[in-house]
C-alpha cells in the first residue's frame, strides 16, 4: 500500500508542479493599456508613447486575437505579457488538446507583411495572408537602443515545419528620419525572418534538416505527456528571444507588430510579447549620470575664476521634457535643455519631468568648486605725457602673492589676452592714448591651468577731485559736518580723507598724514565721509587748532603729475573763559556789568 502511494505521488506531483497552463483574458486591460501598462513596465517612466492602433478578428466579426496572459509554469519562459494570435487568444492556454484553426475567411491579412515576405523570395508558393492581428504605436526612445522579449508558437510545428509557415514581423520605422521600415523579428545574428521553417528541430519531422535548432524551445503535440503538461495549446514554441535595434534618442519611431496565417485560416500561430520587457530607455537609464565628473579643488579639476563649465544629463534632451536644475535647494534654471552652464560654486542636481508628467529626481549630484582668485584688480593708469609703465600694475595684481607663481603679460585686446597671444613688447615704456583699455593676462603656474584676464584704462587727462565741502569752524567735542568732494576717479579707486597739522604742497599729501576714513564714489561721482565726534576714532583730535583735511585718490596714481587733491580746513576753537565784574549798586541807581573776553555770545 505504501509503495502504491509513493508511485501515485511521483506521477501526480510533477503534473501539479510543471503542468500549469497560462491564463488568458481579454477584459483586464484595454488594448492601449496592454501597451502602456503591460508591454512597458509601469513602475518606471517610459518615454512618450502615442498613436496606439490595432486590428484583429473582432474588426471582421471574427474571434479576438489580442489578449493578456500570465504564467506560473517554469517550462514557459515568460511570466506575463501580450498575445497576438491568428486565431482566438482564449484558445491559447494549455494543455495541448486541440488544433487551433480559428478565424473566419472574412478576416483579412496584411499587405506590408505580404510585400515583405514576397520581396525576400523565401516562400514561392505564398499567395496571400489571412487572419492578421497587428498592434502599432509610436514612441520616442530616451536611450540609444530599444528591445523587447518574445517567443513564437505555432500549430504548424511538426507536420508542416519543413515547407509551410505562417509569418510575423516587427516593423520598426524612424519617423523623424523618414527611413524605411526594418523587421526586428529575425533569427538571432541573421537577416532571416523567424518562422516554423527557419527555427525547427528534425526530431519532430525527419523530412528536413534542423535549422537554427538552438532557438527551438519545446514540442508538445498530442497525444503525449508533454501535451498534457503544456502551458499552451500550440504544438511547438521557440525559446525566448529578444528583438532589438539601435535608435536615436529623441526621434519618433513607429513599430508595427503583426502576425498572419499563410494562404488559409488553418493551423493558427501566435507571438507572445514579454510584459515589462519593452525597453526604450527611461529617465533612470537614459540619465544614469552626468557626462562630466565633479569639479573640485581636491582633484585639481575646479573651475577657474570668471569661467564656466557645462554639465549634461543624458545623451540628448528628451522632447517635451522639462529640466529643473538646482544648486542645493535653490532652483537655478528650468527649461527644455539637458545642459546647464555652471557659473557659481555649489552642489547641483536635476529633476526631469516628461510631457506625460513622469518625473525623475537625480540620486547623484554634481559638486562644482572654483579656484579662489588670489590676485587683485589693476588700477587705471594716468600720465599727462601719454607714456605709461604698464608693469606698475604688476605688484597691484599680485596682491602679495609669490611672483614666481604667476606670469603676467599685457595685451591690446581681449582675445589676445585670453589666448596669451601678442603681448605688448615694451610694457615699461608704452605710448598709450586717453581712454585706451589694456588687458592683463594672469597665468597661474602652480598647476591649476587657470588664466584670468583683467583690464584697466590709460588716462592722459588726469582724473580730478573737485568741489570740496566748505571749511569748518568747530567747538571742542562737537561733530564735524560730513566732508564731500566730486571726483572722476572710477573703478577700483576710492577717496581717502587724511589730515595734517600743517598745509601740504605739491603731492606731499599722498604720503604721511593721518587717515580719517575712505569713501567709494557713487554713481553721481560724489565721495562723502561723515566723521564722528571730535576725539573719537575716525575723527579729528578734540584739541584746539587748525587741521588740514585732504581728499586724495587711493591707490595713488603712478604719475606724480596726476595726483589731484582737495583741501578742507577745519578750525577747532577753544572754549572761552568768561570773567564778570561785580559792581555795587544803590537802590534806584544802575551800573554796567562787563564780561570778558569780548566778543562772545
């Protein structure tokens, strides 16, 4: 009894494990949903899919050749997907117990498929196709390749595999380029269309040799144990294969998936399309990273001061997509370009939103650092005779840096300075003109590879400092009125207010003295300084005396003859000491009271 039970288990358990049939229905999804939610993985964000059309037996008052399938049989290599059949998809589930020859004679074939096979000359007895099922749509790939998984099944395997075959094709057309359609349903590594005559094993019909048998999957014609355990109701199926093609990201493509019966409506065939396998690129794969690495000081790739770098997301911009570029949490730019030009330091990322509202936020970021600018801006040079020593600006530009770390040249135009071409050969004795712009090229020799360009102006008409505020007379511990002048100094120059205890002549006020404070000229060319109360920092001493305040340019013009100034004299008066006489006055009389010194108020 135990032995009989053991034998029973051996027989029954394998059929339970390996005999499951696929399930098929035509109501779970509409045909557009079969494309958008089944062929494409709905958990990722595919590119634009549009213009979905289809045709099958229901268009001709016959059976439905389009359906959705699921599978748990490990002997069938696709877990779910879409069936395109020349018969009735609901007859496709196993076991293999009947011959499928569904479809009416009014259900027509497909002209493009007929012209394609006829043009190849591989089926001389072909007169036409019947019962064509086709599914078509447009898509815009996000990457440079597209692919999907499929297998072919047919009732013609075995008896008819030597000379009689239904046909199917995957016609791919680059609509943007206007190129001719190509068939992707080919025997791998060949240009041969897949059919029962091009993928066959002569173990199931010895009348002809095997062809591409490595791609044949299983033969389950009844009556047999294999038929009883078959996942489908077809005599034979190929192995799972992958249709693929190079594409141009951003172009619009049209694909037509079509299968039809050859010459008659008997012995149906089907193509099974793997669910979720239709890959045209998505925002994760097509934008898997930036085309450039981060720019940092540590790896010696930082960006030079006043220069820019581009960061690129994906090989091509996705048509209709919006790229939102962020520096940290600050939105910097939003638009159709997958390129962003970095002009300031930060950590950059991108959010891509497609026209179908799919959104992808980059998980990686792009660190952008700039080399610090250790040099200073040159000052305008003034010389009444028009002869300039341009190298006067060299120590100003170096700003205390080691001169061995830089090479500074002077040029007549910006392009030469940027390319370090045609330096001025006599920079210490250069004959310039009033208002001429000179460009300094500053090469960093420490390994950064940076070259900066800074400019200054030559002036033969000396800048001026005019219209000083009036002289002042103050009491002790009072607050001076703000000092003010008009000046034509611009750019990097400021106006310093310095004071002396005696009047200065020539340009001596440009050296020595005590600085009160400084002022940058405003847009009206006015430079004002409001000193605090006498005796405090930034003001004159709180001591009686005459002080000579001078408004001078900082930095001092290199040409001593072009060092303008304006003088403001401030007198600080001592507080008066008042003496009052004390007269004796009788009642009814008067007397004068005298206070000195006079005059006083």
